[in-house]
C-alpha cells in the first residue's frame, strides 16, 4: 500500500515538472530593446552622402547598424539593440541576462557614387552618451562630420 502512495506522489511530481517545462517554453524573453540616437551635422556634404552608425560590442564584435541619406546638413540616426546578453540556460527565462550594451559607436560619412569614406568618429557609450529616457541613449553633444572641400 505504501508503494502505491509513493508512486502516486512521484507521478504527481512528474506531472508538475512537465507542466513547468511546458509553461516556461511558452513564455517569451523579458529583455528590452534599447536605442542609441546619434545627432549631428555634416560640413561640405557630397551629393547623396550617407551617415552610417555601427554599434560595436565587447571583443570587437560588430553589431547593429543604421544609416540615413543626408537631405541637409543635419542628421539623426537611431539604432535599436537587444539587451539580452545570455541565452536562457534551460527552456524559458532561467538565468537570462539583460545587460548587453555596445561599448563603442562608430559614425561614418560615406559618399554613394563612387563609394568612399570621408570622415569617421568613434564614440564611447559610457562617456559620450547619456541615458535620456529608460532605454534611450542620446549624445551629450552633437558631432560634426566633414566632407570634401
């Protein structure tokens, strides 16, 4: 009789364990998507020039990029990035980390025809940006890129 009670408890525990694994598989990541916003202006911009912004992560790993074609001397380029730094260990969210952020931000002025780089500025996220809103990093001061001439 005691053996049947023991197997009944084990069966109930196995059912709860399966339910827990299934429920965690259905859940989604809780990490946020943050944004780096680069503002500035271009002096002597060539016709059809673009400003490209690249976020560079630890170990010089390239990452997220954004770009805009200039329609005047001023530009604004937002680049979104996902803050999840580690995949969940098991199924679901167990031991998930949400502390991924770029170390540097590379801003480049590029001519489209012929393709040519005119100017490049490298910024540090921790010293050159401030967190204006939760999840949004804005430059402390605008940057100036220089074209030919």
